[in-house]
C-alpha cells in the first residue's frame, strides 16, 4: 500500500528565507503525488500535483516540488517565505484508483 | 462557482445525541469522502462513496454512518456510539481520475 512520511511536524523560517518541507513516499507502482495547504479552520486547498509528466511541478503561490524517484521524495519548496505562507501543509499519494493517503502534516511558521 | 458546501461550520452536541453533518457538491464528481482531523494526527478516512447508493468504510468508521442517495449529497451522522466525537470534519470529492480532491471548508463538532 502507498504511504507518505512528512519529516518535521513543525518548520519555522524567517520572512524572505527559503521554505523546504520534506515528503517521502512509499509506493509499489508509479505514484501520483500532491501537496495541499490548510489555513486555520478551513479545508485543504490543492497547491500542486505530480501525475508522471514533468518531474518539477510548479504550483500556486510560488511553490514548487520536484519528484525524485531515486530518493522516493517529493519535497515542497518556495524561494522566499511570506507571512501569508504560515499554514499547515499536507503531502499525499495515490495510485490510479484514487485511494489517497495523507501525511501527518507540517506546520509552517514564518517569523517577521 | 462549483464547489463543496459543508454545514454547519460549528456544531455542538450533547452526549448521547446523534448529529448529522451536511456535505453538498455541485462539481458533478462521482466520488465523495469524509475525513476526521485531530491535532497532530493528520486526516483519517471515515467513509467514502464512489457511486450513488454505495459506500465503503474507511479506517475509523465505528460510531459513524453515511448515505449516498444523490450524487450531490453525502451526509455524515455521528452517532452516540462514537466515544470521542469532538473533532474537525472534512468532506471531499473527486472525479474517477487521480487528479486530486476538492475539499469543503469543514465542520467543527464539539461535545458539550
């Protein structure tokens, strides 16, 4: 069965610094991978998705992620953090049957 | 605009009562899902439905029930058998393709 592991339940960065949120996946077949963002008391919003096309995926709000099969990773990055990026981020994996599995989440704090 | 509507946003329940959370979508999605979110535990799947009049148990179905009489609607009932129902509940929907889920804005249930 597929699964994802998010390394670090909390990440803190300064405004303007690089954001790096880590996600490793486990899947017996080529996966579909996703990053979602959740603001307090709201639902999840899709940031970006990898569906076996380009390995570098660009999403909304300046985020991007790179699929690395050799490392089974799909880390989320943003060159320069903004205060509005403070939220919880979830990595998720599914196969063709759309049985999506979510990571435990990483809470991003942005310091002024 | 198409989307998913969850209501109410906040719900208070007395111990021993059943309560029903509403989830409606106008995206023409075949599949719908219910998740429970607790702090630090990510999302846990309660029930899902891939077609009308059919639904499957997820990882934590005990104490919950659902129905899928219409494509647009997937209500969740939290029964008195659920021992610890205080949580944030999220409804989601998707097509049959693995392109990601669309989430509602959630219902926060509190037992008083």
